[in-house]
């Protein structure tokens, strides 16, 4: 689609196809087929990209919003997987299919590695990391965390759960979690059911299925 064709398409669809609040800023395409799915605002376009990124094993660092989807799913099951009730159906997925996709990705992120840095500003693109790993399990990661947290010159310690694909990443890749001292807060410490209740107070049931929070 040319620039003029995108502009004409947005002119025909001035409101975001998902939130119906903001003006359109992008013409959204299916990344696989290239087919146009709709005109959306900048915010929704970014979030759709995050939802799709959450279903792929990251080549480098996992996108922060995509990782947030995984952690929210770990904590709440199918609750809070989408910002708007229609997003999953817009992507051509049911709640169960999307949840299954998240589980499939997480089954591939099996190698814990510990990274640390002396830069107090925390994780950023330019942060220089030191790495230990791959490690045998989360218990070994905990031992490294305890040692590093008491070490001089160490400001931030994280565990990254990465795929077993032989890539020796110089920075945290995959799902990253700060160490809390409790194994219950470690990724992979318990199973996550596909069918769970909705968020407190309930949510709208949209085309994507029940359990999704609704927004006006």
C-alpha cells in the first residue's frame, strides 16, 4: 500500500477501529499475510504489536509490553490479556488460542541466566551487563542473586528466562524478572490455567470471549 493509499484509507476511517476514541494514525496489516486489518490510533497500533510480539520467541530482548502480558497471564489467567474487549477477535484469535500461544512461548523459555550491572539507572538499551549462565534451574539463579545483591558495585540483578537455542546474548533476553527472594515469584514456579475468572468487578464480554476487561 502506497503512502497516498494509506492516507486515503485513513481518511475513510477517521476513528480508531479498536478504541473508538482517538483519530487513526496507522493502517494495520497482518504481519503474515500482509492484508489490511483496519485503521487504528498510534496507541492501539503499538499495543497490537505487543500482543503479537508476545506470541513469538524474542531474537533479542523481549518487548517490555509483551513481557507484561506474560506476567499478567501468570498472575491472573485469562484476565487482563487485552485492553479492549475486541482486540483478540480483531487479531483473529479466541481467548483460549491467545492464552495457548503464550503458554507455547513460555515452554520454550526454559534457560535461566542471571545478569547484573553496576549502572544504577537500571536496564536500558545502552546498559552494560555481566552474565552468568545458562544455569541449571531457578534455585541456582536464586543463589547467584543472593550473592550478587550483597556484592559491592552491583546495582541491578535480573533473571532472564531464555530459549535453549545456543544464542549467547550480551544483554537480558526473553522474560526478565527482578529477584524477590521468593520462589513463588519466579516464572515457571507453578502452572497457569487456561480458564480463569475475570478481573475484580467483572468485564465486558466481547467477540474475543469472556474474562476480558472492557473499556468505554
